[in-house]
């Protein structure tokens, strides 16, 4: 009987050992498989971020050096530019035009084969998205209502008594106190630029026609007139008005940079438009422009080296954008509204102000 018990115990022990061995082998296989899966997943993640980092590196360079777009594009069209991150190579190319372009970046393995790819869409930074953008100083002015975005390359903005109905962009060196002040005085978001925007030069070669004289001009629907004007003369206390017929049109006026007094004023004359016309004023000089708009008008000023003193525009809204060195708003109750339908292509400029990342995709 004892012998039989010993035999049964041996059989049970052998069965248990076989079962445990099987379970151990299975567990080992599972462990090895899990390890291989984790390693593969880690490699996939690494490939993705190598490709993304390559695209982001080119984007960062062009944001800081927008004038280098054509050079970068030309160099990467025939053969992708290569770089390396943590010992792994990537290759990038740029296609499109200076207003909007696509960066393609691929991660490469040790055999120079593509293992992941990503695309980054880039768009031109649109200064016309702003009611006011000042290179250095932006003083909003008391009681002045701005319904649109404002921004500066500078470190801070001096706000008035009324909130800005829009977003605020501050220069890259703005401190936390300036950001908090902007957040307290604007209804939208507050952001800092990654780098200062470059104000593109005016394409003066396009202004081939001399201003016909007088203080009024009528533009018919669809026309885009470009004039060189000695200065906007309101010394006779008369308004300077552009009138549109039909669907309206555009008048672009270049004031010579040598003109120290780009706008002569006397009393309360206004600058404005009627009949769906739009007026663009360009000035590359360093003088001060004293501007009084007319309610209901569409007027846009591009004076990157000049100061603008905005003296109001009546009780209604004036639509406009002021892209200037410094801007001082009025203390009177008046409203400047942003035109939401304009892009940088509406201005007669050379080059772009900068770029923003507009979307990633694989």
C-alpha cells in the first residue's frame, strides 16, 4: 500500500513539473513577445518624432528668417536636405510659394530607407488680421474702442479705459506682468511672438502713375489704382475722400519717404471712403502722420518707420489697419474696427512678415 502511494505521488509530481514547465515556457514566450512589441513601439515613436523634429527645425528657421524662403525651397527641391537627431537621420523638402507652403520630413533608418513621414503646413503671418500692429510703441488711448486684434513687437501695450474686443500679440521679450495686463484689458487671447516680425518693404515700383490732384477721386467697381502723391493735403480744411461706384474699387497711394509731413492738416478734415471703396496709404518715411478717419470708411495705413497719431473718426466705426512703428490712439470716444477679409496679398509689399504653423498631418 505504501509503495502504491509513493508511485502515485511521483506521478503527481511529474505532472505538476510538466505543467509548470509548460506555463514557464509560455510565460517566457509572452515576455519575449511583449519586449519585442515594446521595442517596436518605442522605435515607431522615435521615428515619428525624428520626422516631426526635422519639419519643426525648418519651420523655426523660416519663422526667424522669412526672407530665406526661396533659398531653402530651391535647395530642397532637387534633393532633400538632411539632418540628424539623436543619431538618426531625417530628410526635408519645401514646396509651395512664399505665402503658403508645405514642409515634408521623413525619418530614415540605418539603410537610408524611409520609416516615417510627416507634413507641416505653413502660412504667412497676416498683419492685416490686426486693427493696429506697432513695431515699437502702442498707446491705445482712453475711451478709444478697438474691435479687432492688436499687436506689437515691443514688450508691452499701454491700454485705455475700454477693453480691446479682440486678441493681443506681444513681443517675444514681454514679461508676465505685461501679459497679465493685456489679459485684463482684452476679451480675446493673449500670446507672445516666437520672434519679432519683419515689416516687408513697400514695392514702390508698382506706383507708376502720378496723383491727378485735388482732394477727391472716384474709382469704379473692380479698379485698382496706384498713385504716387506728394502728400495728403488737408490744409484747406477739406476732407480727403475716395468714392467708389458699383462694387467699389481700391486706391493705393504712395507718399515719398523723403516727405517729413506726409499729411497736412488744418482744423477737422477727415480721410475716408464711400461707396465700398478702399484706400491704402503707404509711407516709408520717419515722420508723424496725424490721422482722422471718417465713420464708415475703409482706410489702411502701412508706415513701418513712422508714428501715427489717430485723432478719431466720429461716432461710428471706421474699418482699418494701422501697421506702423508707433501708434497713439485718441482720448475721444470713437471706434476702429478690423476688416476680416484682408490678407497680406492686398498690400503692395515685397516679401512676407513671417510665418505660422497652421497644421500637421501624416
